C-alpha cells in the first residue's frame, strides 16, 4: 500500500529540484551559445559591410617599418634627439610662462613689456638653442622626407607626447620673443618650424595624439596673429608662411583618424571571431599589432568584446563617410547621434564630438590665418585693405576658404579701427564678427581674429 502511494506521488522532491536545475543550466548554456553565435554573426556582417564599401581593411603605412628618406637621411634625427632633451622635467611651468609671455606681447603697445619676462625668455631659449636649431634644420626638408613609418613613429613618439608639447611651447616662446624684438622674418621662420614639428603626428593619427596636434596648430596660428599685428615681414616670408599654414591640417585628417581607429580594432578582430570567418571575410594575413586585444578566457567577456567591437565598427562606418562629405556634415551627424542617444552617447561618438569640434575650430584658425596673411599682402601691394574677401581671389588666395561650421565662405568685417576674419562658430549664426569673449558667456559668439586696420603697418 505504501509503495503504491509513493509511486503516485511521483519523483522525490530532491529529484524534481535537480531536474529543474539541470534544465535551467541547459537553458543558460543554450542561451549563451545562441547569443554568442548571433553576436559573432553580426560582427562578421559588420566586417563584410566594411569590405563591401570598397575600403582597404589596412593602411600600408600601418604595416610599414622604418623607411629611410629619399635622400638617405634618417629624418627622425631632426626630432628624436632634441625631443629627448626638451622634457617637462627641465621646463617646469613652461605652459604658464608661455601664456603670460603671450599676454604681454598681445598688450603691446598699450602697456610696457615686463623686463623680467624678457630676461627669463632669453635665458631659457639660450639653454635650448642647439635643439631649436636642429628643429629648424628639419623644417627645411620636404615633407616626404619624414615618412618614417607608423610603427616606428608610435614606438618613438607615443612615449614622448609631453616632450613634444614642451618643444611646441618652446618654439612658440621663441616666436613671441622675435615678435617682441620686431624681427618679422625670423618670427615667420620660427612659426614655420613650429608648424613643421607637428607633422610627426602623421606617424600616429589616432584620436588622442590627433587632438593634441589640432591644439598645437591653433597655438601657432595665435602666434601668427600677433606676428601680423606687431611686425612687418617681407613679401617672400609671408608667401612661405601662407604655404606652411595651408599644409598644417590635411583635408582628410579627420577621416584618417577615424579610419585608423577602425583599423586598430580590425587588427584585434581575429582574436574575437573564429579564424575561418576572418579568412573568409578578409584576404589579408592581419599581422600582429601592439593594440591587439588578448583572447578572453571567459565566454561572457568574449561576448561583450564582440558586441562592443560590432558597435564600434558600426559607428565608424557612420563617421568615416560623414568625414568625406563637405563641412559641416560630420558635425551634423555627431549632433544627431548625441540627440538620439538620450544623454547616453556611445564613447566613440563622445570622442567624435570632441575631435570634430576641435578640428573645426583649428581649421577656422588655419583658414583665418591664411586670409589674414593674404589681406596683409594685399595691403602691402595696394596700400589699403580689401573692401571684401572677393578682392583677394585669385591672386592672393585661390579661393575664399570655407567655414567648417557653416559650409559657406568665411566672413570678413572692416571698420575704421580694425578688421576681422571669422567663422559663425558652433551656434551657426553670424553675430557680426563678435569674436571677443564676454563676461556673461562661456565663449565668443563667432570664432576668428581681429587685427588693427593700421597698427604697425
């Protein structure tokens, strides 16, 4: 009778619990395997999209080792040696000193320049004169002589970013000192050397070094504004300067930076999707690279990596074509994503917002510098300022540079005391050349530079 009752009751309680646990474990395993499969498949499809877009999946210069220059010289000697001698440790407070010195030069002739600043600058520049002369020698060589290969560049320069910043500030200090001494031609050559120093960032176009380069280029443009305001360089010097400034930021620089970031991630892809899939989608051997992500041991970590990489590739597939379109397309694409993200934008788009905005501002600085140099050349030739920018084309500039914030030509305003070349700025609105900062706002309404209409000219 008891046996009959036990059979009726079914399995014992512990058996039922064990069965539920087994089923749950099986379901979890199947779910994880299914999710991993579909995430991997989506990643494979994203790589296929990149390939079908007709883009190479690698840069030739990402793979190239050190290549000697055409002349047979090691171009890196013009930078590597001096950079090692110009470290933040032996130039403590250089950034603050450069800023104070700059304000002193900008205040001329209304205020007397402090003699103690002048003496300190001469002392600092005297100590590093050999390094500065080496930079000048390198600046005199053609750009193609500095193709030292991306791997070599990363190895040599990535660990010396702070040294590069110190070198830029030191060269800038020399330019300011020459402006103070009213030596316009020498100040032009110094500014050109500073601009040419930034070309070493061609060896590492990834996001953080790229942003640093944009900031350095803007710094040099500020020196150029002071140079035009307080000195009178020769026509030949102005032509050299105009050419150097026009080469400071290549048109495809932003696209190249995002593309390089994607290439770095594609190098790591072979570790996070099956080798057979990689071989099927990418004909390349995908050689090892320093940024390669290690193979994760946990399947959950692998899933997260695949998911993150898929999203990263998808986002760069949006950003790269936007960079190829005329300005301000990239700004519009980034803003649209930021508004649709509900306040939680993807990390790549956060970086894209920063880098595209800084690029736009740097392009304004560069293009306004080109216009200001052209205006001063026009003034020298005709003895007056142009009534409009159209008067500069095509002799002084081939065409009027485009404002990256509007996609239209940069603007120009002239009055009896000054003239201003400017961009409409982030608010995309022409505020009449209001480029000065005001206490009630965080930024100027427009972006540009105002120069005296007579001054030392």
